[in-house]
């Protein structure tokens, strides 16, 4: 069983600076590693045995990202970054919002969540299919939030799932100015405009100014 000291040693043994992401979602880790580049090592909660499961009891992205960053940072050395993100559909009163990962029920698949949004939006014309992805990043150390960053990408919902790329709601989200979904567009293009890359650009500036 790994102890907290083992975990801290694991974080500091890397020659490059490292950041622990408070997530078990490997898609997010991969995206954030690509966006931050080779100069930093991004680890996540899947690499440690002792980290608690933080319950997302907040009703906003900011509350949940702070809960995750603060909760995990009590158990490791250094700074912890947490992302809370999701899809807001205007015609559904900004649902699924903070419930994006569990919209169709606890433990459900991305496909089930996406199918539920499409079902609720069935028959809605293009004029009322506006939506956005939001990503709020919180940085914490020793249980205290140091900064919060908010990124958004506006777009429209497609009428059916399209494309094999990305994850989550990507197959039904068309960013403004495109007729293809994030599932159809290349991941490189997604990373130039996504909610996560916009929040992360702000984090990167903050991080650079600290070092
Ligand atoms: P979280 O882990 O509570 O932040 O849940 C985020 C959920 O929002 C994910 O499970 C996805 O369903 C959705 N989501 C967040 N970012 C993206 C994205 O970039 N593409 C597609 N879906 C996303």
C-alpha cells in the first residue's frame, strides 16, 4: 500500500516540474498534458492508491473544482489542479451543467449521456440549439485554493452524433463557425479553441509568473 510519503516522493522524483491533476479521467489528463507541453509532467489520481474520492457536491463548476483541488492537495506535496467541466444547453436551462458526467444516471456511459441530451432536444430547430462547453480550473496547495480560471467555447448542438474523435459530448457539439462536431474535427483543432485550453492558457500564465 502506497503511503503519502511515497506519493510525495513520486511527485518530486521527476526532473521536470510536475502537476497533479485531481481526476481519474485519463482523457482530461491526456488533453492537459498535450496542452501544457513536454516541459511539465502531468500525473493524475490513477497513479496513487491513497487519494480519497472527492464527492462533487457543489452546484457550480467553481465549487466542484475547488472541492477537488483542495481535497486532494491535503494528501500530496505541491500544487494540485482540478478541472470541473461540462456542457450547458440554453434550451435545457443550462443542463446538463455540473451533472454532465452523470446526466443519464450514476456510472452511465458518455454515449448514454449524449443520447439523453439528443432525446430532450428532439424537434428543437437550429435557432434554439445554442450550447457551450465550460471548464473551471482550480489550483490548490495544502487545502487552500490559490487561483481559479474559467474557459468557455460557444457552439450549437448537432441533431445526431457525428465523429469518432474526442470524448463525452464531443460528437454532438459544433463550435461556432463550424458545421462539424468536435468528434469530427481534429484534436489539434479542438485544442486551439476548447474551453479547457482557454482555461489552461490562463493557468499557464499564472504558473509562469510564480516560478
Ligand atoms: P467532470 O469530470 O465532473 O468535470 O465531468 C465532465 C463531463 O463533462 C465529462 O464526463 C464529459 O461528459 C463532459 N465534458 C467535459 N469536457 C468535455 C469535452 O472537452 N468534450 C466533451 N465532453 C466534455
